[in-house]
């Protein structure tokens, strides 16, 4: 017997307050290794809705030693989860999500962020660079989906 999760992507939006593109820094960029940082937050909206807010930043260390952020892309993905109570537990300020659901949500949301970044950098020198691959298991481990964590954890 397979344990299927019924999930639908209801809404996918850019989060303007979490998104920026530094064109001046991108023009100065000279093929240095990129550093990736990711922040996440889970927000239960309704009885069967769960929003994953994810922000991804790309930065590098300039030859003078200064850490420079090239871009930050934020996205909010709202999912409708079938059998919500079986997969998600909201207890006060804590949200508990089982790992299989978290991996599925991360996969969809990270794919959306990668697409948004590709569109934003299409006319810049970064367009020639691959967007770094993200290990979803590592992200899920950071979120520690097997345990409860605060709603505002980033």
C-alpha cells in the first residue's frame, strides 16, 4: 500500500519584500564561486491550506574580500493539502509537517524560485551561469520536518 499525499498548488506569488536584484553588483561579478542561502517559513492559512515562504539569495566574495549579494528571490507557495490533519499539526505557534509532504512542497517551491531567478537574470551576465543545485533533503533536515518548529522560524 502506498501512502499518497493529495496536494494542489493553489497560488504561487513573488514576495516583493523578500526580492531584490542588484544590477550594479551583477555587472561587477567576475566568475567567482556563488554562495547560496535559503530561508523558509511555514504559515497555515486555513483548515487545509499551508503556505511555504522561501527566499533564496545568491552572493559571492569580491576580490577585495567584501561579501556581495547579487540577488534575493522570495516566493510564497500556497498548497491545499488533502487529509490535512494527517500530515500537518498546528499547535499554538508550532507547525508540524511530515517529511514526505515537506519534500514535495520544497520541490515545487524551489523549482518556482529557480524559474523566477532565471527570468530575472536573463539579460545579465548571470544568465550564462547555472543556478546552483539545491539538496532538498538538506533543506528538509534544516527544517527538521519530523519535529515541530515555530511558525516564524527562518
